[in-house]
């Protein structure tokens, strides 16, 4: 059996442990938990190159008819789904095989998948529905959203249609198509179980606006499309809980979140984001007791990157950010989302506690240093 990405198995074990200890999904299906926003290195010269700076997203289908049954959905989408295989080498230079999925978004060989499918791959190959195998020529990734784009040297491929995930309702039928267990392209069906789910998957990484589904998702499905009954891609399969006693819990990155990221990866080679320059985690009782904090909610500052906007605004380690542009901040994830909702060059108001004193400062956001 082919190797499953270790990072996401660890994520699964952490989630199950939290469930065992009594932590459960809230009514909004947002999973709580401390998270850390790791600071990138100080600004360096950008080396990523675009795949195609003039590329634009295909239009979202709005008038496609609902297909009569699931077999018709699969028949329409399956030619656009690919198997992605990787070879990585461990510290002893032993080859390790990995398998994942992807789907064609452009007829000239542009393929969408997950970062964790291709991350670290020394050799990456793409197998089309007709069995043709191509080496990956270019790979561009965005770790924060677990999205990636792979370019192969092929033309006249059948791209999948893109749907609008904001139109989904809980209970809608969906189909997951992918390279399950690395055994070839297969399909499973289910319903939309929950919408707008936030899920911490690693230290410093939370995926937002996920679609939860009970469609069977297995190792190898990652990066494949989740499609509606019109045969349109409404999500990119990313995470599942794989443990005895837990069934029907898988998540896909919504097309609403994914499409702007994919467009930037193709046009720029990386995703441009505003940056404050802090490493934070959600305030919890341990932090309250350890640092004798005056409040029990907010984003606790563990590190301020020298020369960053946060540094110039006077923020310090052990400060607790509680408001961003007068928007209440309760968790570290909320601070991340708030920062990303503003523009590079924009001056923002930050309210924070230092000891027993509440303070206000202002920072001008800059472009996040490229990878």
C-alpha cells in the first residue's frame, strides 16, 4: 500500500484525541483549539515565477442542468480527474511512494491538487484518465490553504467545470472522485453534512470555509474534486478523520476559497497576502496562569518579527491582541482572517492588552514575504 502523508495522519490522531477528551464540534461546526501563526523569514528576494501571468479562471457555470443520476455526474467529470504519484526520499535516501489526486482546470495542462500531495516530492507524475503519464514540469504551492497547481506539457485536455460552493445547502448530494488508495480513479457519493467549517490541521495552519461531507474519502483522494449534481467542482478534497469508530467525516476546500488562490498561483507563482509579522496563539487557561494575563480571550503574541509592521507599531511579546479595526478577536485564527481581509498598504487599528493595561496602536500592513 502506498504511503499516506504523515502530517495529515498526525492531524487525524490529534482530532480523535480531542474528541475522546470531550471536545466536540460546535453548532457552527468550528473546531476549537490553540493554533500558532508561524512567522515567515524576514523579507527576501522573490524567486517564484508565474506559470502564466495572463491566465484567468474559467467562468463559473450558472445554468448547467442538473444531471439525472450519479452515473451521469461521474461520466461527465471523471475524464478531468488525474492520479498524482510522488517519490520522496527519507534521511537514509530510501524512496517513499505517495499517491493523491488532482483535476484539470485548463486544457493546456494546468492541474489543481493539494499542497500536501506534492510537498517534498522529488519525482511527481500525473496520470490522465486515458492512462497517459506526464512528469510535472512546474509545481506551485500555498501551504496556508493546502492548495497547489501542477503544470504538465499537454494540450487539449478536458477541463472540469467550476461551480459556486456558496449555493450549496446541507443535505445536497455530492460526489467525491479521486485516486483512492492509489488504485486508480473511483467515485463515492454522499451529502453535504455541514458548511463553513474551520479546522486546525497543523500548528499555525487552519483551513477555513470547508465543506463537510459523508462521502467516503480515503488516502489518495486528497486533491480530487468534490462535485455537485451538475458535475461542477464545488470543493477540493483535503482532510478526513481516519480512525476506528469515526465514520462519514471528510472535508473539502470550498471553490469560493480555492479559486482566487489558484488564480494567483498560476499568475504569480505564489499568493500575495498582507502581513503583520507576529506569531500568535489563542489565549487559554495555561497562558492565563503562566503569564498572569488580565483577560482570558484573544491572540497571545509569542514573537514579533524585527522590522515588521507589528514591530514598528510597538507590539511586544506577551501582548494580547483583542481587536483588529474594532473587530473583536477571540482566537488566533480570527486574527489571521482579519489580517487577510485587508489590503497591503492599509493602516489598521489594533487594540491589545499589556499586563493590566488596554492599549491602542496602528500598523501599516505590508506584503507577506514570499516563500
